[in-house]
């Protein structure tokens, strides 16, 4: 995470990181949609094997959706962290500039 923390000092690095994370989320979403489409398109028989296959397919789809939701929550947390980090850095830069400005004016 130290690399990410240092990205908070550079708006371009933060934007690049967020873009990368959004790309990952989009890929996971496409996978979940594909899995859901495959489950929907699969013809299941009504025999015990068909019912088991349907159950397994739906469980797999649900697990993919759960992973996507976890990824989205994590992504939101990282975006919030990046925004907070950038805000803190801007405030620190402003305070530093003000402190040096005050010292120069006094000297």
C-alpha cells in the first residue's frame, strides 16, 4: 500500500490508479454477465442430474456476483481513500505554503 499512499501526492497517479481499478471492475462485471447468460442459456433436464447441475450453475453465478460486489466495495473504498489522501495532501501543501509565506514576511 505504500505505493498507493505515495500516489495520493500525485493527482495523475491517482487518476491512473482509479482508471485501472475501474477497468478491473468492468472486466469482473463482464465475466459475471457472461456466467449469468450461460446459466440462463443452459438447458437443464428435470431429472436429478439436471436439478443438481442447475443448482451448481446458480451457485456459481451467485458466487461470481458476490465477488463482483466485494470488488466494487473494495474499489469504492480505494477511491474514497485516494480522494481523502489527495485532500489531505492539498491541505498540507496549503498549510506549508502559508507557513513559509508567514516566515518570509516576518524576516
